[in-house]
C-alpha cells in the first residue's frame, strides 16, 4: 500500500474525539458542529437543515451527523 | 494514494465499540455540506434522510420505490436515487436509499462505494483507511 496521504487526512480533526460525550448530550438527534462546538441540533434532519438555512450560517468546516443514542445497540 | 481518517468509538449499553464514520461532502442546493457517514459494510446500499434527496435536486415522486430491512425484518419504505459525493479528493456517484422517517442515519453501503475503495478498519491503530482502486 502506498504511503498514506496525511496532508489530506482528517486525523487532526478533534471532531471524532469525544463522541461518547456527544451521545450523552445529543443522542437520537442530528447535530451540526464545528470541531467540538455544536452549532445546531434538532430531532429531525429536515429541521436541522431548515435551521441552518435560516441562520445563513457559514458551513465551511461544519459537519452534520446523526448521533447514535448511547442506550442502543445498532445492527445496521 | 490512501486516505486516512480517525476511527472513533461510541457508547453502547455493553461498552465502547469502534464507530467507523467518515466525512463525506455532498453538493446541495444550499451549498457544499459535509456529513459524517457510517461505513456500513453490512448495508447493501447507502442510506440517508429524505430531505437530503430533495436538497440535491432529486424529485421524490420520480425515485424508484423500495423497501429496506434491518434486524427487525419488518421493513421501511425507501426510495432509490443517485447521490453525488466527494470523499477526500475523490468524486463518485453512489446509489442511495432515502427514507422519510425519524432517526434515519447517514450510512455508506457497499454498492458503488466499496466498488471503488479498499477499506481497512484498523481498530488497534484508531484509523480508517480508504484506498482508491478506481471504478471498475
């Protein structure tokens, strides 16, 4: 395998580093966050997306995701 | 050249488990957005909420209807569309099932995605590695 392209990697992002804490606070919701800062959250993706549109937020470096509830086991 | 991502962990009632999610760029009407998709090797096709289909310009009524089943086997209605995405610097179109319902996760399934990449989930090394092998 060729050498990993570290320059294009995401290993320096802190966004994945504290997912359990995100689960405790926002489990079962959709969030938009920049690094560890949650900018918006909603029960549905449609609501979250609408909120982001209405806020005319700069979405550069913002990551949107569904947060798994900590009390569930997934079998996708 | 391989692309590397940090492998996170998630909480379950039975302890922490690896949680292979990677950032995926999607070109929506509202601009470029980045989503964290679960790399779901058990999923036949990718999955996303209905709203995303509308945001990329797909007409809901024109999409092919289908049914997606999980462990409960009862199934959920879904519609199949093509989603243009970017992973790292690589653009590709994937077939994606869009579901109109609550708590729909963003999942990268095998179809089209794993036709394009070799996937390594290196749990001891806390990393996910994708190697582009091109389209077949």
